[in-house]
DNA sequence: ATGGATTGATACCCTGCGAGCATCATGTTC
DNA sequence: GAACATGATGCTCGCAGGGTATCAATCCAT
């Protein structure tokens, strides 16, 4: 088999059609170049150059081989550059998981930051609930997640990217739908409540259980998705506590009221990644996100 | 700069993920192989392999470089064969790219047509996803592609060679696996769905997004290859929508059902080439394909 | 805990590939 | 036919790269 140096020699001679000048261009003397070409022709098993003591020309086989040789050399250069860029984190692929809720809120910002500051990094998006994200990120099948706590801190790093209020969603036909101002949580628990499932939507479930005063509300449904929850509210099945960003869904038949008697912005969303991951593009993305969000979040 | 031998060494180690076995495969001992890789990494200027005393794995840069390395080695082999054929007086060569999916469907027919009507034209085959095909055909490093739309019409010509149905693939243990008759798409979206990646498998991704009714399915995985998709189905991770031809893979643990509520044959495959190419053998092949397929496709 | 097994990295040796220099063979030009 | 130009060949030598022996770190079984 031939070597890349032989290819470079061949391309130079094919372009100059002159061994001496080609050797000069390659910063070498003419004799080794001659032998390089001979060796290449033996390796290929075909005459590539016609040299008749006075001038050099390409054979048909040489013309065909020249194309391939140029292509190989170009690929070689490109491969170097590409590998270096990947290592520097300037290019590559990041697999990003997000919760359905974050698609309405902070995900567009993240995508914006990523495409602006890392234009050559390719993003693969997968929708996934928080606990599944934690598993996939820990396993390495996903690089970063937009998810809600808790995370196993020894494996995963995380940075807070969003805090938001909890609103009360009520049916449009409900007596509270037309009112103004906040409604006290103590008052709200008198209504039938649509609750989050403790398994798939553990974060919201636990958050609400912590906030609820002792007697506890009357739970009429347990669901996983905020969208399902709002559909049930619209159908008049009860009221629900939802993060403010879900208001952007603009669902027919649902009205929102502020809540009193709850912490100001209790709903957190984090960007989360495997600490020991060796995907430089992922680390670059996280760094960008950190710079964008970390100082900007009023705590 | 690196050498082809170093590339061969790297590819072997990347495939075996083990220096000893890779060295065995290359008919050499392990120490020089280790140094070959070190030298390659120095030449590239990036770590390509993570080796932690016990196991070897590819870095992100290594994954990117592996693709290029494989391409260079393949080009090297092809260049030898091509130069020899040209010297032997054989007429032309056509480099044909195909998607993994088309290998099961229309590719055999194309090969049949080509070898029957153009016996002296040599065909080089490369497997490649559609977007890569478009790039390579536009650049001229591939002559024709069997790919899915869209194509930039000002650069590339194309002709439809296949339309096929979309089937629902379900795990063999699923309750639908033993049934008969079509399943409505509206019913199917209730199941967890394995989806196509929007980047590498853009055609299928966009097609499914267009077909899906509003609430949207629960996407549990995003993959690029139909084979991966069917493996996940076989593993019981969810259901998938796949082109009918993939049925020929006969994967254990997967059952197929027809779909109702979708267009009859929504999956298209085209033969596609660079209009301004000067490869006569390529144009002859395209002409043959056009005659074979153009009238035969019932639209 | 401890000794053996596994695996990639190092030390050292040695062969041979390939570069340079000098020179040859052949063809062109005046 | 002499001077020149150009690619090929003979010879020498340095070093790239392969082999053997061995080390260092880790895993595993007892």
C-alpha cells in the first residue's frame, strides 16, 4: 500500500509535470521523488505518469488516480481540523433532554444561546420527564438535561436556569375565573384539586405536598403532564397548581389567578449534566449556559 | 502529518476497543501499535482514545476522526482498484451512495438494471444518510445517491424510484402483536413512540411530525437508524413507524401492523445526481434507471 | 489483605526505508 | 558535437518503526 507522502509527491508532479520543480516545491531533492513515484506506481499496479526523457504527462489511470489522491489529501487535512475543533468543543453533538414544561419557558433561550455562541455544535433534542433524564444522563445516553431537582450531586453537576411562580388554574366557568388579585392557598384547598403523579412528576408532587396546609385538598385526578392537567381544568374537573410558564399554552376554557400564602417563586428548573462526561461540546454548552443564567437569576 | 498505517491502527483499535486484539488483527505486536496511536494523536493534536488502564473508549474527537479515517482508507482502496481498471481499459466507474433502508428495497433492482444494461460500468457502493449524500453528490465525491428528499433542485436532478407504506412496528409481546387488520394512527399515538432524530433522519422525522395528530405521542427515544429503532421495539421500549421494506430485516421480537388514517404510500425514495457532472457512465446509469422506474411507479 | 492475571506504556535494540549527494543515460538545442 | 536539461541509479547514513523484555496499574480470586 502507498503512503500519503507518495500521494503528495504524485500530486505535485502531476501539477508541475516536471520532477525537478515538483521536488523543489516539496522541499526535497529530485532523486527520492523519482523513486517515490516508482514505488507508488508499483503499489497501485498501474503506470500513472508517462515520462519520455523530455516531458511528463498523465496517463488515463493517472488522471483517475489524481482525483482520488487529491480527495484523500483534502480529507486528511479536513480530518485534522475537524478532530481539533471537536476536542476544543467548537463542534460536535450534544444530546439535550427537556421536560415538556421547559419547552415553553427556558428551552428557546438555551437553543438561542447555543446556536449563537456555538454555531457548529449540533443539538439533538429529546423530550423526557425529569427522573428519566437523570437516569439517561448518568448512563451517558444523554449529555445534558433541563430538569427539576433532586439530582445525585456526586454524579451530576447542575445550574439553576429558571425560577417561576405557581399559579392557580381554574375552569373559565368557575366563580373565581372573573376575579382579580391573589387567592389564598388556604382558600384554594377547598376546591377539588388535580394533582401531579408522585412517580413521573415527583418534583411537583413533592412541592405541592410540602406547601399544602394540614387537612390536605380533595384530589380528584393524578396526572403527569401539565397539558393533561389543564385539559382537565378546562373540562371543569377541578383546579390545579401550575408553573407560570404553562400559561403560554393559552388553553381554551382555563383562567389563571395568582396565589397568596406560598413562597414567591418555588418552581425551579436546572440544567444538569454528567460531571465525568468527556464530550467537550457539552461542557462548552454548559459553560455558555452558566454565563447566561448564573448571574442573571434573581434569587 | 499522519500515515495511512496509523489510520489503520487507529480504526482497528477503535473497533476492537482493545490494543492487544487490535494488534493481533493487524499482524503486529501491541507495543508499536500503542506508539503508533500516540504518534497519531500528536499529529492530529487531539486525544482520540481514552485508555484508563482497564478499558479503551473513543473520545468525541476520536469519533469524528474515526469517520474520516474510514473514509480515507476506503478511498485509498477504491483508488487502487479504479486506477487499475482504467489502465485495463474498462470504461467507467459510478460511485453510488445509498441509505441503509434502501439496501433492503430498491438497491438490488438498481444493481440489477446496471449490470444488465451497462455491464462494463463498475459500481462502487457506499452507505450514507441522505443529507450526507446530498453534500457528497454536490461536491462530486459521489456520482449518484439513493436518498430521501428534499434536494437542492438547482444543483441536483432526481427521479422517484420507490414509494412505500408506513407500518407500525410493535414488540412481539405487545397486545397488538397478535391482532389483525389496520390500527388507527389516533390509537397508535397513545403508545410510547420511538422517533427519528430530526438531524440525521430529517426526512422521516418531518414526515411523522406532519402525520401526527395534535396532542402528539410520547416520544421515548430518538434514533437515526431504522435498525436501532427496531432493536428498541424488540426490547419493548415502545412502538415505531417504519417503512414497509424494513420488514425484510426479519428482526426477532418485532411484529408489524398496518396503519389506518395515514396517506397510502407516504415514504419516497429518489435517485439523485449532480446535473453538471461530467461522468458519462453516471448519466447512462441515470437514464437506465429513469426508463425502468419513471413509468412503472403508480402515483 | 495478597498474589496472580490482564493490559497498556516504556526501555532498548536493530533492521530497513527513505532522504541526500554524486553520477549516469538520454535527448534537445544551437 | 558540445553544452544543457532531465529523469534514473548507486551509494551512504540517519532515524522511523518493528520486535522482545519489562514495568505499572488495576482487577479478581482466594
